[in-house]
C-alpha cells in the first residue's frame, strides 16, 4: 500500500516538474526574458478618446505645435505610445484654464483609492476585470499600483512575469507583509511595460501568509494580519492615485488584509443561479469575518461596494432573469455597466493580453468593438465612483 502511495506521489511530482519545464520553455519563447512585453501604439481616434477630446482638436493641437510630436507614417497617420499620452496630458493640463481638467488623479487632501476585486468563486472575472480597470485608468492618466495577492499569480503572469521561475524565493507581496523581518513595500514593486502601472507581484510563497497567521495571532505579532497590508502600503501610497487588489478565490487572511486596506469593493459575479448561491455564502461569511476583525480594531469604511456582472450574454433569457433578480435585490449597488461575455476577451487572454493590448485587426471587428465598448463602460463607471469618492 505504502509503496503505491509513494509511486503516485512521485508520479504527481514528475508531472508537476514536466509542466513547469514546458511552461518555462513556452514563456521563454513567448516572451524572451529581456524583451518581455511591449505595449502597442494607439491610433489618433483612441488617443483622442483617452484624452477626452475630439480627434479634430487633437489634430489642431499638433498643427499649432501645442503638444509633442508622435510617430507619424508616410501617409500622415499618427500613432501614440502610452508615454506620449502621459506627456500630452501634462501639456494639455498646463495649458488648460483650470488645473486638473486633463489630470484627473488625486489632488491635495484626496486619499488614495484602494479597490479590491473579489469573490470566492474562481473564474468570476476578478483578474480580468482588475487588469482591464488598471489599464484603462492608467491610459486615462491615473497612477496605478496593481497588487496581486492570489498565490496563483494570474495577474503577475499577465504582466509578463514568470512567477514559477522568477518569484519562487522572493520578490512577492509576501516579503512586505510577512511576520518575520518584512521588507519595505517599495522593495517588491516592479515597473511594468505598461506606462502608468506598477506591479506588486504574487507567487506561491504568498500562501505562507495563510500558514503563518494563526501562530502570529497566538504570539500577538503586531500589526495583526488584517492591518499588515494597509500598514505596509503606507510607505508607497503617495506615489499612486489608485491601488488595485486582485484577490484569491477564497476568504483567507490575505483577502481579509486587502479588505481592510480597501476604500472600495467590487464583487464580480457571473449571472447564473449557482454563482449567485455561492456569492450569497461568500457575503455571509465575509460579513461574519468582518465583524470579528472590526471588533478587533480593524478600520473598515468603504466609499462604495458594487456588484459587477461579468460574462453577460444579452440574448440569454435565464441570465436576464438572474440579472433582473440581482438589480431588484441590490438596486444601485449593481453597476449599470456589465462586462459582456466575449471570445475577444478570452482569446486575448490566451496570449496573456487584454482587450486594450491586442490589435483590432486581429479580431472580428464587431466582436472586438462590442468587447471594448462594454469594458470601457465598466471602467468609466469605476472612474466616476473614484471621482465621486474624491468629492467631484
Ligand atoms: N467577459 C468575459 N468574456 C469571456 N471570457 C472571460 C470574460 N471574463 C473572464 N473571462 C475568461 O475567464 C477565465 C477566468 O477569468 P479570471 O478573470 O481569471 O477569473 P478569476 O480571477 O475570478 O478566477 C479567463 O480565462 C478569462 O480570460
Ligand atoms: Mg484570478
């Protein structure tokens, strides 16, 4: 019997090693280590939309030499890098009647906005919606820090890092919140290829935080688990307008620590009855746990909590009923905009890209446009929640 167990264990380990090796090879060819990922250029139309001006005004700005030159094709077609957008936004704002017309980030006295995307159902779109929100808001000029606290590290992988190769021993959020000799948060922050976004990466090691917390509680290590993330983030929060947590699909100590550092919560939900039932359980458990930690002294004041419907199929009758049910139940807490289910989103995901990174020409135009429109609507609604939290 024992021998059989050992053999099976070895078999599993061998499979794991083979997968790790194959993945490493795949990643090496997909993204060479030095030339990791690179962000595409944006068309004049896209640039105007992101800057919040008309395409003709953008042309006039170039004509009048009010903004920096960008890459221009022989035919006169302009292409904008994300860095161009950052510079142009600053130039526009410097010339605007009121400062802050084009730079919408926080002003003196505004607190940093910390958003958690959560739900304990895997596959409800936490990672997908958090990275699209981060990218759209970065392109709109916000300074964003993405904090990946899922040991599975999907978000980290989407940014072109290889957690199973590069982040095995160190370099993840774990280093900044661990009980034994934590590093400053700044030590684990990575620049990303995406202008305006920094990343605090995840890796399997984060799981240690779940294992070590019970003992730290007994030994009364300060700060306690729920306050450690907020405390660690204090060092860097002045550098950002927005901090986004991509949470693991469970309500462990990591998620609780993110919840206690957050100012806004977005619960992603797929509109079918099984998912709703599991979400009800999740909310019940969250409420119970939040009671416990707030009695223990955790600060938990949220500017907003919203349900974000993901994978919406507008022509699916039963889904429509579930959506109506949710809107009835939660009213304005359900976001007005929903994320459509789209093969453009899942196909982009296959090459570790988002809808904002892929080229429109790679997709069926209607499919692409519908996906972009729905994600823009979702993220612009998130932006207005943030602006509202700053009292604008
Ligand atoms: N709106 C959508 N349309 C199509 N596929 C989606 C959509 N949202 C997420 N997906 C796909 O579903 C899978 C799980 O999504 P993900 O965001 O990783 O969920 P979670 O982080 O909650 O586990 C991913 O492969 C992703 O590409
Ligand atoms: Mg995820």
